């Protein structure tokens, strides 16, 4: 209990600090100015930017970009007036950087939108400035650039390093840390933390129960919630709790390789390790029950533990499609014996996860998880209803109501045709 409180206090403190830092003026780092707008002067990109702006940004920054949406006025800071001189005088690179990184309520769009889409937004924001904004921009840019050139001349190696740093742009195959059940190679923004809620209702099929049990929503439901705490942009920790099995789990993910836009690194590779402890009452067997090897059964603490080890490889293909393959080894210290089907202590699985983005804030996903267990073949689908860089809401259709690999692979899954399916949702929010 004490430990739990300590964690909560830590998280609250973390969130507090982070909110405090958001009160100060927002300054893009100098290397952002070195980013070159590849779409500068491209008329078509303004139209494209406008389309994205309407679907993702207007709700906060207003239809005309003035940040005058009444319901947003209580935010601190308020959504910025994008037509203001304070914004228009910044370099394209700085605006691009801010859209990419985000801060506070302003989400990071780097994993949601392609570079081209973000540059289109920059061009659209430029078009929002008053008619003289072109001149303002030119002045600002040329003044800024002149100064930069001066600096560059005096210190070319430093400038070159900056340019290189700015242009080493990474591609993130998935905008969130978990797709449906599969951990992805994504690490959330290092400032802040994530809350991840997974929820699965009861089994349903298209019969009378579909109506009387309201698609299974009336039945017992399983749920996992987890805090995700980033350490930096490659390492994150998580603590989770699952209802079925009364599991507490702790894990970390480390990003070894990051896919780059220029394909010099074609894939992202991460490792994920997790240990879970079940807090369920020990199983009750007859007095002379034995382990599979014949020794007398005795319940020890380590029987509560189980482990998940993953090597995750992902790649984004183009703007919309991402795929991921994982080598997964799961171990349960105690696997209750049943004659049929006979589950093993260890699981070797090869989960495949696919995501296809529709429009700018919706996506469909599919997960297929072949493994060596009997009567177990998780296949899940999801529809992302409305995602932004800060949150995602997914409606899921699965053939299992389990989440943790230790549990997902060690109970039978349903047959979609015979047994029906399970509706649920995933809710991920980054703070
Ligand atoms: C949930 C509301 C919200 C949404 C949606 C949103 N923003 Fe923002 N935006 C903000 C807030 C709040 C700030 C001020 C952040 C700060 O200063 O800490 C901001 C700041 C910015 C800035 C930086 C202005 C500056 O120089 O200080 C830019 C640029 C921007 N937003 C562009 C966009 C674009 C483009 C989109 C859509 C892709 C978008 N925003 C979506 C709330 C939002």
C-alpha cells in the first residue's frame, strides 16, 4: 500500500512539474531553425494543410486560427493565435518542430502525421497570417537566416552537426505503445506519462443474447489499466493491474534501433520485458496432489510469477501502413495441469500486428498471434475512432478477453464462427 502511494505521489509530482514548465514561453531549440521546408511555396500543400487543420486542429485553434474557441479559453496556456506575429515571425522549422513535438494540451503530431503532412500544416499556418504575413515571414526568415549564416560561417562544424541532427528524422511505425494487445516499438514523449486502459466485455454472438445481454456488455468484463512512465525517448517503464487473474505487472521497453526516414535504418527494434505476479488465492488441490514430475505439490511464492520477453521489429511502409513482427517467449512458473487441452509453462509466439491509417485520425488494425499452445490462436481487430497525438480510442473485436501475454496464451481462445466474439475498447491517454 505504501509503495503504491509513493508511486502515485511520484506521478502526481511529475505531472505537476510538467504543467508548471508549460507556463513559460515556448521556444523551439536552435536546431529547429535549421530544418528546411521541402514544400516552401507549394500552393497545393496549403490546401492539403487546410484539410488536416480542419480535422485535427480547428477544434482548439479555431476555424480561422485565431485561437478564439470559447470552450478553450479556460486552458492555461490557451491555444495560441496562429495568425499572430509571435507565431508568424518564427521560422518554418520552428513551427514544424512545435507541431511535431507538442507541449501540454498541444499534442505531439510526429507519430500521427507524416513529415509532408506537417510541412503542409506549416504552409497552411503561413497562409493564415494577414496579407502581409508573407513579407513578415520573408523579413523574419531572411533576418534569421542572415544571422544564422553569419554564425554558420564562423562555426561551420557546429552548424553542420545541428543540420545533421535536425535531418536525422525518425519514423515511428505506431503512434501508441500498445496496438490491440501487442506492445509496439513506440515510446511516448519523454515529458509526461501515459495511462492505458484496456477493457473487454463478455462473449457474444449474433443470437438472442446479442440483444438481451446488449452485445455482451452486460456480462462480466476484464480490464487492465497501466501507467506508462518514460525515462527518455528510448526507455519506458510500466506498471499494470489486470482484473482476471488479479495480476500486477511491471515491465520496461527499450528501443534499440529507430527506423529513419531516409531508410538508412529500415526498421525499428525494441525489447520488452515484463514480470507479473498473480495475487489470487493459491489453487486448492487434494492433499496428495503432485507436480507433473511426481513430487508433492506445494505452493510457493515464485509460483505466482510469470514472464514475458519480446523482441519487437516494426516498419512503416509509406504514409499509412505499418507492420510489426515480434519474437515472444513467455514463461509461467506454475501452469495448472489439465488433461485437455494441455497448456505448457512456456509459450513461443510470433505475433504479427498491422495498422492502416484512414484519413488523419482513424485507423484499422489487425493482430494475429500464432503460438505453440493448444486451442489458442488470438486474432484481434480494432477500429481507432478518434486518435490524436495525445489519445486514442479503439473499439476492439477479439477472441480472447485476456491482455497479459502470460494469460492471453494460457487459456483457450474462442472460435469466431462457433463461439462468437468479444467486444471491448482500448483507451490510451498521454499527459
Ligand atoms: C487540444 C487542443 C489543441 C489541438 C487539437 C491543437 N493544438 Fe496547437 N496548441 C494548443 C495549445 C494549448 C498551445 C499552446 C501550448 C503552449 O504554449 O504550451 C498550442 C500551440 C501550438 C503552436 C505553437 C505556437 C507558438 O509558437 O507558441 C502551434 C504551431 C500549433 N499549436 C499548431 C497546431 C496544429 C497544426 C494543430 C493540428 C495538427 C494543433 N495545434 C492542434 C492546443 C491545441
